[in-house]
C-alpha cells in the first residue's frame, strides 16, 4: 500500500510522518486489497472545543473507497481516532462480504 501524506497549515515533521505511516499501515492487515492511503493533516483554528487538529484519511480499495475525518487535541490523537474509525469500517465491509458469501 502506498501512503501519501499531505499537510496544510501544519508542518509535518519526519517523526509525525513516521507515526502516521505506522498507524495507517496496520490497516493493511484488515484488508490486503488497500491500494493507497491518502492522509491530510491540518489545523483548524475555527473551533471552540480545543480539538483543532484534524486528520482525514481516504483508503483506495477496489470498488469501495473508505474515508474518515477526526479531530483531536493533538495530531497524534486525530490520527489514532481516524485509523480506529477506518478499522471499524473495514470490519463492517468484511462482515458484509462474508455474510453475502455464506
């Protein structure tokens, strides 16, 4: 799986990029057909909750792209929340696919 990381209004360090790649790569274990992961990191200063760090992830899967966008108090928190949301979606896709077969 190819992982593309973009950052707007935010300077992604190599440490942050490595963190993102490590977490997104774990999704490959849930679905080997994932071709690409596009990650967008940004800071949204228009929030009153304090959760102004945003991570958007789009997974390219044949026939069914998946998408998650989550906010956190840190970039790391928003990445973890987005990856968790995608894990849930991948589990749902797998369950539906297995259910149709059976």
